[in-house]
């Protein structure tokens, strides 16, 4: 195994762990939603680490669901967060991480999140309750779409992004 592959896996494990912690520290929102920084790390890991970031996002988010008692959501979360990270990589990871591309990626990722959980919840609860959950998921999405570019900007400002990319 190449040295860079090992470092990439280590960073992926770090981002998976950050995703778990950031997701587990949640702020309850009105209705069924909650806000956390988990999506920020999902999006950032996808943009920075590509396929490794996709796996980190999927695993970290799914593990958080199990820890928080939402085990029924873990398989859907694995898929939805993986798609989010993949979109983040395809839009901003290949565009040299310009902020505008990252903002666009963040918004699209959060649309995927809201739509993905809506589709997943229809067979579980029915279309009306699933539609009702769009509000809570939408608030989480708004939080994630705003917070992710802010966190990325801070990571860039303090040179953390360059250090990560320099190690890979």
C-alpha cells in the first residue's frame, strides 16, 4: 500500500470520527428535526478526500444514527450521506475547492439529504408524515448549507486544508 493511500485512509477515519461527534452534538429544532454540524463534515470530507471521503461520510453518519437510537435510519443514512459526499467531491473537489463551487455543492447536497429522507420515510410512515418531516430536515439542511462553507473557510484560513492536502 502506498504511503499516500495510508494517509488518506487515516484522514478518512478522522473525518468519520468527526462526523460522528459533530452529528451526536445536536440542537433540537421545532418538530422532528435537529441541527448539528455532521453534514458539514460529510460535505467537507467528500470534497477533500474523494472516494475515501464518501466512505467516511457514510460510515460516520450511520454510526451516529445507531448511537443516537435512530438505527432504522442507518442504512438510508449510509446511502444518502455517501451520495452527498460524492456530489461534494464531483462539484467542488475537482474544482480546486473554490468557495463558490463549495457553496453550490453544499446546497445540492442538502437538497439530496431532504429528498433522500423523504423518499425513505414514505414506506415507513406514509406520504403525509414523511412530507411533514421535510420541515425539520429542511431546517437541518439550511443549517448545514450555511455552516459547511463557514467551517471550510475557517479551515482554509488557519491552513488546515493545505496541511491535509499536503499530506495526501
